[in-house]
C-alpha cells in the first residue's frame, strides 16, 4: 500500500511514527509527506518548520510544503507519487475534490473527537471547555465538508478532572496513531467498515484565537474552570487586573493558569478573599479560586504571591 501522509502538528508526529512503523513492517510504503510551510514562531518571530516537517526530515523523508495543497502543480506532483491512499492528521488545509479523488482507496483523516461531535479545528480544547467527561479519536473517509465523511473506526478516552488541553492532547495523540495504523491496515485488507455520520448529532469546535481566552466573570465558576483547563497552554485564559499605584495606570493582563471552584458570592469579578490559597473571585455562579497566575511577560506564580507582590486586596474588581 503506497501512502502519502499530510500533517503538521505534534499529534501528526505520532501518526507519522505509526506510518513509519507500518513501512518497517512491510505493511505500507510511505511515498511522500506534505506539511505546512514554515511560519514565524517564538518571540523573535523567526521562520520555523512545523513539528511534522522536523520529524519527517529527521527520518530522512522528503517533504512538500505547499502554500496551497490544491494547486494544479501540487496535485500533479501527488499524482506522480501514485498513492493508494492519503492519510491526514491535523494538517491544516482543506482538501478539494482534485486531491480527495486522487488515491483509489481514498483520503483518510484521523480526528481528535468522537465524530460527529466536535467537528473543527480545536476539538480537544473545546471538549474540556464545555465540560465533557469523554472524548476520543475517529478515522473517517474525507469528504468535501470538513470532518463530515463516513466513519471508519472510533476509540473513546475519558476526560479526567485535572486534564488540560496539553495532557489530553498527548493521550489522544497516542490513540490517534494506533487507530490510523489499524484503519489503514483494514483498508489494505478490504475489511474497513464505513458508517455515515448522523448529521443531527453534529457539534462544532471552531478555531481558537487569543480573544477566546478572555474570562467573563458573569459565567458560572465551573464553566470558567473548565475553560481554563481546556485552553491551557494555548490560547490561555486571562482577565484584566488593576495596576498598583507604583505601576503603569493601564490594567494588567493576568493569565489564570490553575483555578478551582469554591463557595462564595458577590459582584461578578469581585475579589472576595485573598489568602495563602490564592484569590477567590465571585462569578455568575459560585466563586473561582485563582491558584496559579502569570502576568504577561513575567514568570508564573501562585495567586498568593501575586497578591502580595501587587498589594491586591478583597474588594478589587477583575475585568
């Protein structure tokens, strides 16, 4: 079975490792790898390759990095590789009909949710943010609509009470790699199932940006706590805290890294108490204990250390 792999993220790297394992075992031939072009990264915004490109080149594979994977010259390049199947994992570009119909065994995508739930770019983060207790991974035959293709296989994974976007991602990446390899082997053997998705059950996990991390104190504390876990490490959750007299008059951007739900009520955003456990903040339902925080550009610290260092007292309103 000749396979072209498309992927960009850390999750993609695990799937690429699984395909390399298939190749080593004689179950497949990896004939090409397609990743995203280099992007600005880090504080210096220097151009840097995506994780999947680094992994592929470390394995001695040639890599194609088109700005538009659907461009005619790219499709012609892919056709020349004569893939039986194209495997996709967190690639970051939509495939059009010219690519989807290229391999005779189809284009197969591995998605980090239990489709049809959480279609879209950020299924791991939104599953935690919305309070789910279970998620998983799904392989699907790709269609023109995003994440709407027929399901091949699914595997479930519990969401733990202390999971963050990062910890859940790492477990799902391992699950995704195993499931993609199993899926491709079953396609190769002609034993892969094909189940249409139930459109009425579809939900969506839209792409995140920094503004999605802004905390709305009118929301219940439990929902805020889930959002903080789900959006860690990116985009992260934050609020605006008033500056002390010794600081610039502009509000400070305060990232909330760890929080817990506690009893308490008051004006939404009001700091109800400051003690060694951190800052207790009133919300739209119960209160949220800010245990670990970080001012933009500064080191992470406990909520108590932040309060001491910035003379924060009960009665202050966070925005």
